[in-house]
């Protein structure tokens, strides 16, 4: 059994001391590999940059160890049977995929810092924590003795984050005999009765989709923080969620986000942790695992995260539509929808999928993936008279691939959709997955099947609708953040321009009010700073408008049949 021992001298330095014990060595030379990325975020993160002082000994005698790549070490073991490797790790990243150490807690994502012994990843792994005796551990791994956890292999070890402290809060609910543990670390006052009621409802609905649960128990590890944050990461039988500010946890805006991210991450327990792209079965932690089905792994999960809240009655239809409207706005605001397909954007996650990147280059697999999932669900229902839907496809993915430990390919997923809906769904893939065809018309038609419609209206913000630019404004400045292609702004403004005056009048969080009081047909003159240089530019309106607002609503003249389709889709009265 491989053993990993964690201790620290001064938690305020955020420095963890790690000892890796390798027994029964039979290799003259052995290699240690630290992951370069983590599942759930498909970009290289180079965790090795936070390690230091790697040394090795055998029976107290130093043995040579040297780095051979950025995150791989060679230990010249010789005849040594038992080897200890020591190093430090800087634990000061508080988000869903990081690690943190201070005087109040140890929060660890093992994938950040625990090395694999090449060739022995399949062996059981013990994780021992030298922490205060009164600290409790929240983790998906079993605690075999006080502050000692056991994983069946290296993959399970680094896929099982933990929080250790003496201030953890915990409640448990049970669905279908499966315990679901909600752990909370942080200063907040959780409304446990409401939380457990809502979590149980969406959990039941998700279990209804798949029929069974892939693991014996599940742990929500929540870091509730004193500042605004939102992040979640999926794991085999747990999730880490960072959310804040804690004092607002049970207020409607933040509680809605708490429910949304929790439902999303639970759906990942099937979709991506078990139903996994073939390119990631098994994970290769040494480099990129390119795949083109991010719209399945993340897009479908994003759709179901909120959809399950509506189907379970946790969200009203109006609340669900609010979430859909936000997704629509994010999609239509980004002109990359005309430039790169969601399949190509999935592949490019490893390049710049989590960065703003250059304007209008790529789409979000979460946003467009969710909308294409909604479109597919409604189109399948319409084409089959409600006999087939996206649930059907996910059930087959689970039974034929996830449950059997087989990775699926693009072709596999497509064939399951065609099996459910027929060959006409080739067009869906050609236009909306592999292509960049406009989705609005097809989505409006599909929504009509359930008595709804896709509305479009001109943005009320005149600088958006008339001149085609967006701004962010505070007490200090008003800066241009986005520019619509081929708009008046595209010929005069640049991203990050700091707007100073409009027609000679100082701009101070009043741009919309100033524009509303002018004859815009005559054009406008903006004074601005660009690269610290003062400039004056003129913008003249054109016949078209920009940054159109989109929303979904129920049709006032929906037929009885459409209302029944709505009930079958959302499990709510029309």
C-alpha cells in the first residue's frame, strides 16, 4: 500500500509537508508523476509549480532524485526496498479545484499535490493527516482510523477532495436508500429544513432519469465564504462547491445559485464521472486529453442542472425561465456563435476554453451546449409524440457505456440520438453541433411544441441597441467591454476605451440617461482615453439594432395539446 502523510508546522504559511512512502520497491529506478490538470477543468494547470524541496531517502540514507519533466521525477532507488519522498506544497487557492491551509481548516484536492508512483497506480493508497485531534474530516473516502483515509487506487485518491476542521456542519438526507451528506464549512446560518427538502426533491428527479445511482454514498463539500464567489467541481462520489457571501446563503438570489450548482454537480455523478468520453477513459494526467463532446459532458449537464429543479418543483416555471433567459442572453451577446461550432469549441477547451480569449472566437460549451440540449429534448419530444426525449438518450448512455465502464465517442452519442429520433436528426448535428447555423428559429419552433415562444426585443440600453457597444461602469470609470461586429461602434471604439464625455458632457454612470436626452439621429461625439491618450470619436446610427434581448415565455394562445406537452416536459401545469 502506498502511503501519503500530510503535516504542517505553521498553518499561516500555507505550507504542507508531504511524505510519500513507497514500500516493497523492486525497481532500480522509479518515476513519480504529479498531474498537470484536473478533471472538471480541461486545461493544463501545472500543479508542480506549487511544490518545493523534493528529496528521497531509504532507511534514513539519502538517495538521488531529479526532475525529468515539469512534473515528473526520477528516483534512483538502486536496491532500496522502502523509499520515502518528502516535499512541500503551497496550499493557498480557495476555489472548487484548489487547496487551502490556515489555522481554521485544511482543504485539499489531492490532485494538486499527491504524486503517483508510476506502475503502482492500481494499488491501494492511504492518506494520513496530522491535524488537531478535534478536527473532523468531510470526504468521500472511508476513514479507516482517526484521520486516516483509504482509497482503492490512485485515481480514487486524487478524485476525493476533503475538508478537515473543527467547525464543519453536516446534515444527511436519504433517497432510495442512498445517503447524501451535505457538509458546510464557513460562517453562515443554513436553513437545513429547506435545504434538505429541496435537495431531496432534485435528487429523486435525477435518480428517476437514470434508474439507479453509480456510487454507494455522496458528499456535498461546501466552502461558504465571506465574499462573492461561485464555483463547483465534480468528483466520483462528491463535489466541492465554493459560494458566498455566507450571510446571504438563504436569500433568494444566492440560494438559487446554491441549488443550481448543487443540482448541476450531482448530475455529473453520472454524466462525465461515469458516462465518460472515450478519450478520457482512463484519464491521462500528464497532458491534454482532447475531446469534441464537451457539449455532452458539460452542455447537457448545464441544461439538466436547472431543468431538474423545475421538474422536481423546486423552481417554478417562471423561475426556470429566468435561468433560461440568462443563458439565452449570454449566448446571443457573443458573436462567436457565428464563427466556431460547439464541437470545435469543445476541442479547444485545452487552448483557451476558460479564458475570455480574443473577441468572438469560440462559443461556451456550457451555454451553447445547454441550449442545443434544450433544442434536442424538445425536438425529440415533437418528432416522437413524446415517446422519446433527452432522458431516453441519457439512459442509453448510462446503461450501454457508463455502467459498463466503456467510453463513448462522438459517433456513439450521435447514433443514440438517431436511434431515438430517426435519421432526420442528422440535420441537428450538421447545423447546431458541427456547424454554426443560427439556433433561434429552430428553438422558437421547438418551444412552440410546449406552448412557448422565443421572444426578441431591442435592448433598452441605447449604447447597445443603437451604437453596438457594451460598457462596465463604476464610480471611477466607464469602460467599453464589448463591440458588436459591423456596428457603428466597431468603426470608432476599441475594447477598454475609457469614456470621459458625451457631446461635451462628463460621463459619470449616466451614459444611458444622457443618450435618452439626445437626438441620436444626428450622431454622437465621445471623448475617451485610449492607451492613456485623449481622443474624440463620432458615431452615427444605422438602420439596424444590436445586442437584441431574448427571452422565453408561454404563448397566450397555446392549445390544449401544447399545454399537455408542457406538462410532460416540465411536470408542471401550464
